[in-house]
């Protein structure tokens, strides 16, 4: 009979093999940062170090043992290995995590019961996802037969679609279970573990990071993973890459502030068709869409809002609750154009004054970048009566966008010699200048920046890019991508939740975190 173990949601700080003093410090840091449990690798420790660690533990400890045939560092004999496990048990290890092969060998030798005063995690480390697909039910049955307290599956995700199998294992298990994927594409297996019924979510310690693992404090504070449950709706950012996004730092606190049972997670997607064919559950209620998918994702929407259809780019998708259909929207367009208009009105002292014309009407609007964000800006500017000029490193793409908004398209190299009209608008819709490559910017001559009345940069990380700093020094009004980000995120929040976005709260978060 499987024994249920303590709290059902435990954040476990995984400490890598390192010297004793670092492990001792790591355990205390784990407690300070909010971990419930600390995982320490047995096979790199001497018996004396193990004794010091377990006698000094400030939080419960998982002793992780990986034998040499399962990829661990254990070089001791089987008998020495058992003695180390027994010592860990005698010294008060709260959990002992060992592989299925080791557990099966100990059961066969009638030695498994000697460890039972500690709670036992029996683990299977798979070489690949395909190894699990061969016959998962037989593997689960074999693991359950050990009568471990918790069973655990781990593999490195080659594609985000594999993680759906981890969620199925968690949701369908009749015993306490851990199932997660390592690597950058495996991140959501940690973030959504508790939603689908997992008992552990693993994190690293700030300053002692482990590739592919979020920090304990990020799990607890930024994502609020312990607040998730079966009813939690998942909203995700579909992008490649995705690690740069600060969307989770804004959306998750906002969802909590509004009392909405949802979580917003980054989704590293390699193939849109595979992703949408796998993530069909109502649990996945909506998506933001980032680089490079804003145009291609239209093909996977069941319906597209007319504005997004005319722009040819979608940055927001909701799964309609009554029929499950995916509906695409574009919240970039209005957010960016309103931010630019507001800045121009403020410059001209027109705040609060009604005018039938947009301050963009008749202005030359020089747009650099013809991707999803660029398309939103071009169509928004055209609707407001601006005269658009389009540059893109892909001249064919620039010409295609220009044709759609009756604009001029010019070769990207011409940007170096382009002389704008007085009081023109310059808008960067490329990733140039995005963190960590903050020294980059679009190739506009510094002396021409003084001819622009306003310079807008869609990049929001950093808040003030090199382009904006130089434009501001030249006397132009500057508008950060943060303003566009806030506007589009507020509109997304309303689409996701059917609630009015708390914009002032969202602005405070952005000013504090971005």
C-alpha cells in the first residue's frame, strides 16, 4: 500500500555536487528563498560530510543516489552503495531518491525494507522520450510494485510537445508522482507540476543556478506555483527563443491581483503545427505570440479578428470557452499607435483636448522592420493618416508590407543615407538593441536623429535602448517599447479573463520590474 506523504506541493531546491561549505550555505539559502525541501547528491559525498549535512539541515533533505549504470557518479561497490544509503537513513534523511534498477535489486535481496524509515522516491531517468512511449503502463506498474512513497520520471525534452506526456502521467497517477523534463524546453514541466498533480517542483538557488531550472524564489513568487490547482487556466507565450520575455513578471502578479485562477508561462515552441496538435486541452486557455511566429500563427487559428486579419499578424490567441476554437487577435497595433499619439499630444500640449485628426496625420512614418510588430505599426499608422516608409533586411518582405498599406519600400542599406522629412516619426520594430545585445541599434545616422520629432522602439528590455538614448540626446520625443508592451498586455489580459485590466497596477509592476 502506497503511503501518502506530507504536503502535496513541495518546492525542492536541487543543489549540484560541490564542496561541503557550499552545500551547507546552499541549504540555508534554500530555506531563506522559500524551499520546502533540499536535494543533495549522495554519490559525491564522504560519510563524514553526509553526517555534517544531515545533522545541520535547516529543512527536510532528499538524498539523491544515482548509480553508475544510470548515469550517476557512483563508483563504489554495490555493498558500499547500500551502506551509504543506510547511513543516510540512519542520520535522518527525510527522503531517499534511488533508481528503479537499484530499488529492484534491493527488493530482490530483501534489503529494500531497511531504508523504509525514510520516505522512498523510486526514479526512472529516460535516455529519450521514445523510451517512455514504448510501454509506459508497464513501467508505471513496475515502479508502483516497489511500494515506494513517490515514483518519479525524468527525461530531457527535445520538444515542448513531449511535456504533455509528463502532464498525462501526473494527471492519471493513482500514487504520488513526480514527472518532469530537463533542458530549456522542459521549463513548463516545473511551472505546471502542481496544476497537474505533481508533488515536487524543482528549482535552483539564486547565485547557484542549474541550467533548465528556474530559481526557487521565481517559482514561489513570480509564478506562485503553489497557488495552482486542477482549475487553474494556463496562458502561455509562444516564442523561439522565449527566455528573454518579461511577460510572466507582469501577467502572473496581475492575475493574482485580480483574483483570477490562472498562470502565465513561457513556451519554447519549435514547430507550431506540432504544438497546436498536442496542446488541445481547455486547460491551455490562451496564448501570447512572440518572435518569430506572429504571422505564421494565423494559419492555426480557427477564426481571426478583422483587425488582425488585415494586419496579417496575430499576437494573442484565446481558446473560446463554449466551443474550444482558437481565435486570433492583434493587440500590438492599437497599443503602439496610442502610445505614440499620446507622446505627441503631450509634446504639443494637447493632452485632454479633442481633435478630429490624429497627430500622426500627414506625418512621414519611417518604419524599420516588417515582421509581426512592424505590420501592426504600419497598419496603425496608415489608418491614422501617416505616410509610411518601410525598411527591412528582407527587401521582399518590406515590399509586401508596403503594398498592403500603400507605402514606399526601400532597401535596408539605404537607411544609412536616408534623410527624413522634418518632424517625421521613426519606429524600430526589429529586435536590435534587445537585452543582452544592448549595444546594437538600427543603422540610422546619428545626425539625422535630430530631424525626427519622435522615435519609438518596440524593444522593451532594456526600457531605454541605445537608439532611444541617442534620439533623446538629439532632441526627439522618445517612446519606449514598455508603453506598447503595457498596452498590448492590458488588452491581452482582458481577452484572457473577460475582465477589465488593472492598468495602474500593471504599470507599477513594469516600473518596478522592467
